[in-house]
């Protein structure tokens, strides 16, 4: 398959999803499309902001508990990570845990993130590093179909599970469980409920990096689909929804307007104040994380919590 064919198919999927989701009420765009090359770079910058504490809290837990996390795995073992990003946290876990791996399987829809992760993990002791530029479902299917006899530790970090609305979050956890086998382990990172002001600062920072990350999605649609979004006419907004325990990111139209999306062959009208819902970030209580793993069919769990930063790492047994 040539790169041109792959790109054409990816563009067709993007166009089809955009046409479908912008017809919903409220209008939506799937959050996975935030992560093109520029979006991935902007997200890495967000992770360094003082107001976005998820990455630092999770990295601190990995640093402190790496040995405990990997201690029960039989040696040698393979590792896979869904949404690997830069690969920094996986490298931290393996380096601090002084572990040598068989295969490292990295799954991410961003080619830029995969390249960065491969470079970061190049010096980590492992037999091979495999890159999979696919979504979670296809990636899990590949892992299940093409693996050896070694036990596997699968990681899903960064509270990425929070981007999935119920019941899709439970369905994904079940799919992960079904892709694993006895003797495997699963490590889940979950952001916990904290004061609304702290949450909103994390998703609407004073430097407006998150705003640029959000509005970059419209720039991507202009570049890849021939859309006519005027970025200056859409404002970034983050809101805390206490009933659903989630932060929502919106792009709000500043005026009445009509946008053409050429590759999708659709025209989309906006009223002043109408928004596109681009991301949900659910926040959890520790007990709810444990219960979700149990409901997905995992056999047991150990949890490490940063009580000050309100973040949890949960290791589930298969």
C-alpha cells in the first residue's frame, strides 16, 4: 500500500466523520482529530504548563512506584501502550523499574507522536519496538493477533480514558480486557475530581496554549478538507459539568456564519454563540476506577494515588 493511498483513506475517514458529527445537536468533532502533527506538539506544550498537572502527577507516581508496578510480571515481558504520545512516561517506567522488555508495541494515531516515542525509547533495553499508526480498536486487534508467548503489560495513561463518554469508556476497557490473556497486566492512569477552578485552569490556561490546541482542529480541517473556517470567529471555551463529572471543550462561534467543507461536500451554518463540542475529559473517584475495571472483567487491582494532585494509577490483573 503506498503512502498516497493511506493518506487518501485517512482523509476520506476524516471527511465522513466531520460531515456526520457536525450534523449532531450540539455539533461535535471527535477529539482524536485534535492530534495532527501541530496538535500533538501543542499538547506536549500543554503538558508542561503549570496549570496542567496531570502529566507531572502521573510521572511522579511512575517514578516512585515503577518497581512495584512491574514487580509481579514474569520475565521477560512485552509492553504495549495505547496513545503513547512522546513515550516519556513509558520510558520512565521501564528505566526506573530497571526492566528489560521483549517487544514494545506503540499505538497512536499521530505519526509525529510515534516518531518521537520511538526516538525516546531507542535506548531502553528491548528486543524490538513496533509502531502502529492506528486507533485503539485496530491496535488492540493487532496485538491480539500478533504476539508471542511472553506476558504483556498494557498501558493506557494520561487519563485518556476520560475522553470516552459512558458507556464507550466501559466498552473500551472490556475490549482491552478481551485482548489480553491470563498472566497479563493493565495499567490505567485516571485524573480524579478536584476543585472546579483547578480543573478549568488546566483546560483554559492564561497563556492560551489550550485555546490554540483546540482551534488548531479548525485549521486542520481547512488544510486537509478544504474547509472555510475563519479561526478568528471561533472562541475557545472550557466548562465544568458537575452532573456528568467532566470538563468540556467547546469552539464557540462569535457570529452567525456559514462554513463550507469541500471534501465532505457539506455546508454548515452557525448561529452566534453556537458551539462545536470538541472534547470531554471525565474526572473520577478512586472507587469508581476500581469498579470500572471489575465490570470490564479484570481479576483484581492495586492502586497508587497522589492525594495532593488527585491522580491515580491502577494496575489491573487479568
